C-alpha cells in the first residue's frame, strides 16, 4: 500500500504485446506497514518518496544516455490523453520513433489503441494504485527498450493528485485538461499544475457548447506556476496541434544538448 495516498500499488502488471508478466512490487521497506500516528505517516511518506526519487534519477540517466525524450502525460479521466497520443503518433512518428508506456488500473485497451496508431507500447496495470511510480517505469523501460533518439510518452493513470508527487525520470510533466471540465481545475489541483512544464487545454472544438473561459483557466494555471507553457488544441480535429509538436521539438533539442555535454550523464550507476 502506498503511504502517500493509501492506494494499493502491490502487484503491478506490465504487459508487452499481449503477454502478461506479474512482478512483485516492493513499494516500501517493511512490507505492508500501517502507521497510526501523524509522525509515523510523515516519516514513511518521506521514505517512499526518497526511494522513488533515487529510482527516478536512475531512469533519467538511462534515458539521457540514449537520447530519449520522456514526457509524463497526466490528466483527469476522459480529458483526451490517449486521443492526443494517437494523433501525435500518426503525425510525429514519421520523423522520429515514438514509444509509449501506458498506465491504467485495469485493461489493455489504451495500449491496444496506441499500437493500432503505429507505436510500440507497454501497458502497466496498477490494480488499486492511482499513479505510476519510478520503479514501474524502470521495469517498463527494460520491457520496451525505446530506440535511441526517440520520444517516449508515459501516459499516467487518470488522476491529478498523486502523479504530481512521483518523479518518473521524465524530462517534463504535461497536464491535459479539457473544456468539458471546470476552468478552475488549476486552483483545485495546484500541486499538479505547479509541477507541469506544459498545460494543454484540449477539446476546444467544443467551446461553443460549454461554459469554459480559456483566459481565466490560463490565468489560474499561471497563478500557481508562472513559468508554465499553455497550449489550446483539439486532439479530435487537429486544431492547434502543430504548436504541441513544436513544443515537443524544443524539448527534444534541449535533451540533445544535455546529452552532448560530457559531464551531463553519470554512467557509473545505470539501472540494472
């Protein structure tokens, strides 16, 4: 059980091309500890996050050594993450390999959609868990083996709370919200928006039919994260997606520059 949110993340299942592999998931030292005081809860939470951060740095080095741009894509359920990734794969993979780590509590449906769009994918089913963590991504990376110089999308479990706390080793977090949600979402989930490098406001083709203020939503996002990039687009119609591809390109160039620096990558302790 995860100490930070109480979700059960033991027994995460990673599936590659239809084959299931059950993995023991040592989520924290000491097995299923159930603290009963605030002090114990805080201490255990710190240990969980510290262990996760160490694994995330290993993932980051592993990705950097291969020049892989990893983006952690988060949202509430139904905001359109998978639809956006399907279009991105079809239109971006012409120039650069794309792979995907799919996070869901159950089913292989999204991974199947991703493979149908033309990308290799690994499905991570978290069971009762409400987020991916660095260890799940570590194991998924070795199952997927993304190509050098490729783009790796990590589609997190639909949730705007716990994914904000867990570094996966990504270059940047991308938060997707839709105009069918409230414009005040950044204020309700400030930790997620504060951690984001990019906020995508999706489904703008529905603006004539919903009560959603783009400027107000962007203002709320910048109130918790003044430096955040914000894009409005429709993954369904394609309106605005070119700006998304240009942003990915800018992140890819930054990753390449980091990889070219001889002091940027520590190869002494890569993931096993």
